[in-house]
C-alpha cells in the first residue's frame, strides 16, 4: 500500500480519537477540574498532531500524483512510439495532423504532418472484405488502412506476410484437368495400325512435353484421355499461355486430312476432391459441347474458355442419334403429354424443329403442344403455310395456356437453345423434371441443369437436322406430310444459307430424307423471298459499315432507328459476302428497346467468343447477343473486345 494511503488511514483514526478525547475531557471536568484540564491538554496535543499529519498527507499525495502523471505520460508516449502498427490523425481535408513513430519509419521521414493521405498512399483502394478498410502498396509492402471516420483516425497494419501466406495458400490449392483427343475416331479412320500408332505417339509426346514444361503430373487413362494434377499457380500460367498445346497439336497434325484436336477441362477451388473431379469432367463436357478444340476452366464461380478456333468435326457414325432417339421414344411413352419450346423470337429452325418433335409425339398418340407467343417477321411466311393445316396450327399455344398444361408427368422438349433464360416461358421448366434439350449451338456456361436427356451436336447445321435424324430412328414407319417435311427443310436451309455454310454429309442426308417425304423446295424459296421495302432497310443498315483490322466489317445504325433482329442478321450475312471480309458485325436498336448484335464469319474468326463476352453466344461462324444500353456504347464495347482478343491471341486463325 502507498505511504500516503497509510497516513490517510491513520489520519481518519486520529480524528475519531480527538473527538473521543474531547468527550472524555468534558466528562472528567465534570467530576474533577484538574483531571479534566489534563485531558484537555492531551486532546489539544492530539489535535495538533492530527493537523500536522493531514498536511503531510496532502504533500505526499500531491507529490505522488505528480510523479504518477509523469510516468503515465512517459509510458503512453513510449507505448505509442513502439506500437507495431501506424496511427494517423487527420482533419476534415484528410490531411495528416499527427502520426506516430511507426508511420514516420514507414516513409523514412521524421514526420508526415501536413501531407494529404491520398498522396501518402496513391495506390489506396477499398477492400472487398470490409467497409471502411482499404489496402495500399508501398514498395514491396502491403498495408491495410482502417479508417475511423468519427474520430478522424487511421490505423495502419502491415499485412504483407499475411497476404503472402494467403496467396501461397491459394496458389497451392489442388487443380485437376482432363485432356481428351476429341476427334481420334474421325482422324484415324482409314489408317492402318502403324500409321495410327505413329500419330498417337507424336501427339502423346507433345502432351507429355507440355506437361513437363509446366511441371504438372500427367497420367494416361486410355488411348485418348489424360489426367493432369497440378496447383492453382500452374493453372494460372496455363491460362496466361492460353493453352498453347491446343494450337501446337492441331498444327503438328495438319498434314492429315483432319487434324487432331484436343479438348481440355480444368477445375480448381472446389470444397472437396470429389467435387473438384466432377467440376473437371463438367468442364470437359462443356468444351466438347462447344465443339471441342478448346479448354474450359472452372475456378470457383468463374468459367473461362480458351481456343475454339476450328469448326466441330462432323461425326460419321449415327450411333448417338439412334441411342438418343430410343431414349426420347421411351420418355414420350412414359409421359402424359409433351410441351415443346424454342427460344424467344423464334426463327424457322426453332419452329421447324418443334414441328418435328410434335410429329414424334403424335406417332405415339400423345397430346403435344408448341409454345409460341407471337409471330415475328422471321417466321411469318412459315406460319402462313402452317395455318393451311388445321391439324398443326391448333397445336400452337401461348405461354399462359402452356402453364396450365404442364405438370410433373409432362415432357418438356427445348429445341434450338440450351439456355433457360432464352426460352419464352422459363416457368414451364420449373413445373416438371422431365426435360429434353435438342440443340446445335456450342454449349455456353448457362445450361438447363435439370435436363435428363441432352442431344447437343455443334457440328450439326441446325436443330432441324438433329430432329430429322431422330425421327428416322424413333419409329419404324415415319411418314411426314408435305408441310411437316417442308418446315424441317426450311429450318436447315435458313441456318445453312441455302447449304453454303456449316453443311456436312449428314446435312444432305437429312435433306434427302425430307425430300423423299415431300418437302417442297419451291415453297421454301417463296418463304425466303425479300420484298423491296425489306431490301431497302437492309441497305440502310449496310451503308453504315466500316472496316477494321482489314477484314472485319462493323455496321452501327443511327441512334433512334429501330430494325428487327431479322434485318440485323440478314445485314450481317450480306456484309460477309463482300470481298476481303472474314467477319461481320451489325449493331442496331430493336423494336423491343434492346440492342441487337449479329455476328457472322467464314471460319477464320470465332465470333462465338466475341459474342460471349457481350453476354450472348452461338457458333464459331454464327452468333448473336442482345444488350441493354445505347447503340454507341455497344459499339465501343465490341471494338474494345476485338482489341483485347487481337492482343491476347490474334483475331484470325
């Protein structure tokens, strides 16, 4: 106990003793004045001593408090000076008014008072994790700044070590990849054993050298499939190189009639190894669904694509078509009814494919309906033809009517798209788990996840081609009437530009089957005819065209002028016919207020990749997107994307 506190305790007892002595002195004086006088003298002596003790106590207390205050101030100053983090006090103009020694050491100065905070930390940026917390870099160090606005105070912590550990942790996370020779069967068809072995050896050596270059573990699973195990740091390097293995293998085997192409699926950032393996397989499926010859990488929520410079190779075997047809037949038989949907703003391919699926359902005596909200210019003449057949036209229903027709036993068939956001009524897909997808577009990140049967072949010219093949295997005796066959052939004709683009042997085989069933090509030509007004509208769009990168035509219409998606697409097709043009883009406002973008190419450029960066999708040679912005903004964004692709890997193959 401090000395002055001890004295204080004694002083309190002395006061009580003084009062008691006065009382005793008075009592003694009552009986004997001499004794009372002696007691009074003793009491006065005790009182004098008490006063003296009190004064001494106050002097000691004052001295102690003075010493304590000094010690506290000195200790506080030393503590603040030795704190392992910085402290800055700033004014309303965010200029430093005071800083501790840590901050001075950070900048190698005696003081930074009077310097604005944004000058001290020019790289200051807000942290994504917490509000009011910022990060800044000074040289090789990284600092976290915690702003206390009310106190106008900033705490500064050096998080370099923690950041490095965090980055190391992320870099060392497991990544799994699968490499597949996606067209091995087509390439080796006709080769003898020696030629096949030699070619496989060359490709395997190239893949092995590539794996060793990036220090990854490579395990061959079978003749055309490899497993890769690495970490996220190496995966970033592979992404930065844009998976040059794809080009190297394709160029190395270019001497063959069909060069070998690879598909790669990579995944990282999953919660477990099991999930990581599933992600890798899904990424590979997406790469294959997009036509192969590319890499699909999934890291957490991010999905990225690399490559995809070549067209999908047409499969020479119809085994898959037969298997899918039999599965579809069983699903139709097990369902109460069938509802068929295409994409919003349907074209002839979507309607023709829907007519084909309608015929398949009717072959098994099932009630089937096609969902169609309204007739747009692209299908107006086809619908006029179909109205001549009461049996077909009565099967078209509105989205509202379709909602009352769908239940858990309904089979929903989606044609010419695989995106739930692209169908006219996505709610229909939520009312049943029996969903079939038939599409010829390259697979995008968005996909109808609940689908139980998927028939996606990006090599195919159209959805009508795929449905026509299914019809040939779904029933022993398929007889189409003239309008049904004509609708299917019209879809193929439109998507191939009269059999000039994306046309393979199976395309002609499907067309031959339809012609044998009475498809009227003259009627199709009448559907595709243009009137003078439409031709003038198309010419008005084309006159705005400009040439970029010597071989790309871009037409951007005037703000406020609105054109239908059909006119936009037709204008892109016309621009592609110009001499020296490898790819064309047309941007215009549509009657619905959205900005429509149509892209076409002759194969030297992958326009699907460009449209995906704009939020759309499609094929390597035929793609589109729709945007909610101004025409000028859409054009600026498109040109910026083209510039990025040119810098990354070049626009043309």
